[in-house]
C-alpha cells in the first residue's frame, strides 16, 4: 500500500524547491554539514534527502547515498546530482527500514525529516545502526526544547501542519534514548530558535580489548 507520506510529498515535489527557497535555509544547511568535517572517501547517507538541496554542501570527495520514500522528490535529486562532481547514489527507501549493513556509513545527514516521518524513533534507531562508531549525524529541523510546552496556537496549527507537511511539536531528546547517539552541539538556526542545527556523535560502546 502506498503511504500517505509518499502521497503528500508527491504533491509537494513540483513546488518544494520554490517553497523552501523562501525560507533561506542555505546557511543552516551549510553549517550543519560543515560540522560533519567530512574527509575525502567518507561515505555519507542522506536520509529523507528530498530534492537534493543538501548536495551542494557535501564536498565532492565524499560519496553520497541519498534515500527517500517519495520517488517524485528523488527524481529531482537525481537531476541535481548529475552536476555534482562526487558520486551520488539515489534509492527509494523507507528510513525506518534502511537496507544497509550495520556501521556502513561515516556520517548521516537528516535535514527536515525527523519532524516529518511517522515513527521517528524507528528512523533514529536505523541511523544509529548504520552509522560507524565515532560517526556524526547532522540534523537541521524544528523541535520543541526539553521542558518547553507547545503553546495552544502551535498545537492548533499543528492539527493542519502535521498531516500535510511536518509535525511542529516533536522533541529530539526522547528519540535518542536507547541509542549510542549523543548531542555534541545544538544551536538555533532561524525562526526564533524554533529551527535548530544539531550535531550528534555515535559513541563507541564496543568493549576495549
Ligand atoms: C520536508 S522534506 C525534506 C527534504 C530534504 N531533506 C530537505 O532538507 O530539503 C521531507 C522528506 O522526507 C521524506 N520522507 C518522509 N517520510 C520518510 C520515510 N519514512 N523514509 C524516507 N523518507 C521519508 C519525504 O518524502 C520528503 O522528501
């Protein structure tokens, strides 16, 4: 069965870039991806990669695997990737069931997807699984801060925003529970700090020999 997620972003796909261009997210994307400190040869997974607006900020020396549940979004990413110097593989895939081996990526980019996808705890667990120990995750999204309550207006607006576009009232911290992912940096990135650039690192839990 085709998911609602795929249907709604198939509708957004033709106008997504124009909508997002109005928000001026470029500097936040750049800052978030720079924090990954990518080295030549690194393998980077972009989860919920959409139309590929992150690609221009990933150094050419890194090879990119871009996954998204919506073929119409990925078709645009593939066109964009054609002018990228580095290697880019695009695959239609559900972030809740990544078809990659454990510890197979040096870094993960998850921009504007954790607040969008259903069952985000499954998506975060999958990111943790496929990331190498010591690897980093770049998150750019909107979250409620710990201890912050959603205002009644925000709850009301979310009744419409959540099914159509994105959940405005998620918290990141509970999603990290039970994973090896730890917050290294957390900075405001627009809209009065509602959007945040967050860097995670996967701690190495393997026993020392
Ligand atoms: C708001 S867009 C963000 C796209 C891109 N990351 C960006 O920063 O512009 C959310 C994307 O997440 C994708 N998505 C939603 N649920 C997903 C899932 N379960 N697995 C993979 N992608 C998903 C949608 O298809 C859409 O392309």
